[in-house]
C-alpha cells in the first residue's frame, strides 16, 4: 500500500496582485503605443501603395506598367513585414511570414509575372488600403479618451494653476453668450467639483484601457487574415 501526502496549502504562492497589475499596465501601454504609432505608419503605407498603384495602372498601356505593379506588391510585402513586427513587439502576437515569391524560370519578365501572381502581395496591398481609415479612427478615439481621462484624473494636481496664473477660479468647462446677451462661464473650482472630475477621469482611463484593447483586437484579426503566411 502506498500513501500520498496532500500538498500543504500554505506552501502555495499565488501570483501577487501587484504583478498582475503591472502586467496589465505594460499591456495597456504597449497597445496604446501600437495605436499611436499606427497613424504615421499607416499614412506612409497608404500613400506609397496608392501612388504606385496609380502609376502602374496609368502606365499599363506601356511596358512600364507591369514592373511598377510588381514593385507595388514587393513594397507591400515589405510594409507587411514591418506591421508583423509591430504586432509581435507591441501586441504580443507572432505571425508567420508568407512564403517567398518564386519565379517559374529565369529572366526579368518571369520574375515580374511571378510577382504579379503573388497572392500574399495583393493581400498586403489590401491591408494597407483597408486598415488606413481604421488606424486613423483608432488613433483619434484612443488619444481623445486617454488625453481627457488623464487631464481630469490629474486635475487635483494642477488646479491651483488657474487662479494663480490664468485668473480663473478653476478649470473652465463652458464659456458662451446666450441669446439675451448674458455671458455664462462655468468652472470646476470647488473641492467636490474637482473630486468628481478626478473620479470621472479615472473611470475614463479604465474605459480607455478596454477601448484600446478592443481597437487593437481588430488590428490583430486583420493582420492574421491579410499578413500572415
């Protein structure tokens, strides 16, 4: 007969809440960095792809059109490699690269026709075109939510600046003239107003974390579908 010893529950060391919090904070910062960097990267990719496509399509009646389109696909593959690297570093998802283009035979035109038949290259072109408005939208939404959330959450730390240097009793939230010629100005000046704004800012930051994660999940799915091999 054999006997087993039950594990001592006191020896179990669960992951510390602080380490989980730091991991979530790192993930949120990487996702925000991805969204912030997506705007310039997407703008460069979209403009480059659109320019080469217009040049290639406009010169198809000449011998120059097909090589330009083949160059378009090769450049789109390179842009796709850059995006896969960003997805791996910032979103933690490594995507396999598509197989290289192989020409059926020697010669310049053989390489050109092989490039034009490259499905991965065309999908990379589609990624640059389709994801450009999404990356612009993601950037604008994320930056707006994070900026407003941080500004409100940190309001108690800098609200003293307004009465001392600006001449306002607090943060101005509205300033307008109504139809009767009466001027209205509203400020966050009292303790409870500032505390309420701070609480709202903290809630917006929590929402910003979830919102940015959702936005980047769409980018992950698009990269898996259009850039992975």
